[in-house]
C-alpha cells in the first residue's frame, strides 16, 4: 500500500484552513500575537548579530503575515503566510544564535 505524502499534506492544510475559517477572529488574534512576538525575538537577535539583511527579512515576513490577517485574506493565504513567517523567523533565529 502506497501512501501519497502530497495528499496527506493537502488534507492537513485543508483541515487547518477549515478550522481557521470557523474560528477566524479568535485564531487571527492568537496567531498574530504569537508570530509578532516570535518575529520580535528574531529581530532582536538579528540586530544583536549586526545583520541588517536578516532584520529586513524578519520584518518583511512578519509584517506580511500581520497585513494578511488584518486585510482578512482567504484562510489558506493567511495560514500559508503565517507558516512562512514562523519558519523564516526560526531560520533567522538559528542563524544568529549559532
């Protein structure tokens, strides 16, 4: 029996989008707060490392996520940009710490 990982990923993301849509405003507030704090931590470490490029990338992805939530973009866009922001800020954090 072969498992199609692409199908599993799409199903997971679709379930996330449906759950987000049902709880849109509560999820938006929670996700916006969490990723803004995460972006702030990554930004301070980018500043501490004196790397302006990483700071700009951190600010750009964090503001893109916030603006998608505030503009009430479609659920899949909000989630995609949110996950991109979290991963990008994690990478920035790891690059500046180690």
